[in-house]
């Protein structure tokens, strides 16, 4: 096998992918005539073609060609309740007959807010329609409360696609700038002036945060952070890191926001906030909260949310607290995502991680991984990174091969294989987990004797 390179394996698996997807290819070609890129969101694009889904049930989905998959994509972490969960279906069916939109509150909103307050230890809540809206409101709120403009964010993290935070996101290694003063590069269409209102620090680096806070004493409104970094596999906080952030921000009169859009209600009943016992001033939720419907929320302390009560900040949105969304969220929180569901999901995830790492080790392939609640990841690298820059050194090509092998083997993962983790649901079982492990073993066998693991298809140091 000395003459086979990694790119050869990728091309072979991509051919298998396309050969199973005739109807999908037709739909994509048709969609390109009316949808830019042939998809509804750029995150749905994937190589060699985007996946068109027909339907889902429980922990499985079917594509437009009738192929069945164990769904560990979960709509980028949304469907921890599983597809067509009976409790959510019943709640939405009952609500839809009573009217779907009033732009006025309904009783379910109170129950959802009370439940979130108990889980996250923050007393006051407002609703949004997405993670992007939640983090946008959080930034507005921090600036409105403090009267300051600057905000600190973590290098490489994604907090939604609004102007305030679409900076230092999905950058390759050569665009990051010096480690002690990371580049403030705005996303496409975002003015540099918005980027210049941010200060960028590495994850898991209290020293860097302290230097920024000291250099801009009295100028910083707040800090926003994924308390457990996602979109880079899974990078957990080092011991004492979250506690140190809380202490430093308090000392400087800086508000602290946890972006738990990907982790809240997924890694545990109260997200990372409850797992680590560090309470921010504001927390942002979305994704899993709506049980598959568009949904978001911001929660906060009495002091922070008083700015909304008093009219200092108008938190608005025509669809905020939509009746269908609130019905689905109430069912999700009170009937589906009970504490024992997290224990079951984590136990299955740990079996998957152990089986995967054993298969990889048997073929001499280094790996690391993490499992927290419904979330888990296996990454083909010998050392777990502690920040975004370290993460970029991991092979993108091998991760893409893994995505293809899993997909061709009946497991649907997010297409950006290096950066994303798996998401389980309440409907997954050991057979589903074993299918994942079997596919990992196939990847290990394919690459064990490769003479060349470099790639011309994927740049070294790139995000995806």
C-alpha cells in the first residue's frame, strides 16, 4: 500500500458518497438555480455534495435517496430529543390548533423561564429565535449596562454571524497574527471598525486576559466566552480557568457572558454553568432548547436583567416567545431532558470513545477525545490542544476521510469533521454507538500503512 496516499483514499470515499446519492445530486443541481450554493445555509455545504434529508425518526435520519443513517449530526447539536419525539410532537400539535403567533406572551413561556432559572442559577430570562440573536443581545446588554464599548472574546470562537462578534473566527494559522496580540480580522461583510471594538485572547490563558483588562482598565464592557470551547472538537477549561475569569472580570467591573448555545442543555441539565459551578452575569442558549424548533434565550442575574426591566436596553423580537416554540421548549425541558437522560447518553458516549480509541491504538493511530453529556469527540492527534492555535495543527484531511467513511458506513456526522463533535440523542442505543466504532476501526485500517499522510486537497493549518 506504499503507493497509496491519503488523498487517494479521500477521492475513493467521495466517489462512493456520490454513487449512493443520485436523487440528492438532482436536488442539488435544481436547487442551485434558486438557492445560492444550492443550500439554505452555507453551513449545509459539504464536499463532495450537500446532503438532502427526507425525514428522521428517533436517532436516525434518511436522505433523499432512501439511505438510512444513525444521526449524530443532530442539526449541529439541536436534536438531543431525537426526531419526532412523541412529547414534542404532541405539544406542538396541541398548540398549533390554538394559534401560532400573537407577539404576546403565553403561559408556557413562564414555565420555560422558571425551569431555566432553576437549572442555570440565573433568575431572569428573555427569549430569542437563534444563538446569533442571543449573543447579539448579550453584547448589546453588556454595553448598555456599562456604557463602555470594548468586548473581550476568545480567539477562534464562533458566537453567531452578527457584526459584533464575527471576528477572529474560522481563521487559518497564517492569519492569526502574533500570539500575544492576535489579529482582529473581521468576517466577510463586517467593517473593520466593528472588529476594532474587540480584544482577542486565547482560551485557557488567564495571563493574557489579565493583561488586556489592565491595559484597557475602565474601557471594557464585558467578556463573552464558550465556557467549554466547541467548534474545535471539544476543548474543556483547564482547572481554575473559569473561576479565574469570574474573579478577574468582577475585579475590573467587567460583565461576563457564557455562550452556552452549543453546550447548554447538552453537556448537562444546566450546561457548563452548573457542571463547573461558575455563574456568569449572562448566559446565552439556543439549539437544543427548542426541541428542534428555532429557539434561543438569554438568562441573567437580577442586576444584569434589570437593564431590560428598566428600559435601559430594549430586548425585542417579533417572534420572541413564539407559542409553538414555547410549547416545544416546555416539553423538552419538563418531559424529555430529565437528569437520567444525561447519564445514559454519557455512558454510551464513553463506550464509543473507549471503543474508538482502542481500535485506533490497535493500528498505531494516535487519538484523544472527550465526552460530556450528549456531546463527544474523537480527534486523530496525540496531544489534546488547550486553545485554538494548537487545534489548527491537527490534520484536516484525515478528519474529512473520517466523515466520509462514517457517512458511507451509515453514520451522519457534521460535515466539518475536524471542528465538530458528535451529538447523541435520547433515542440512541448501543447498536448505534457500535456502528460509529466499527467505522472508526475501518478508518484506522485504511491509514495504518499509508506512506504519505500529507494532503494536496486540504491545507495544513486550516480550520476545516
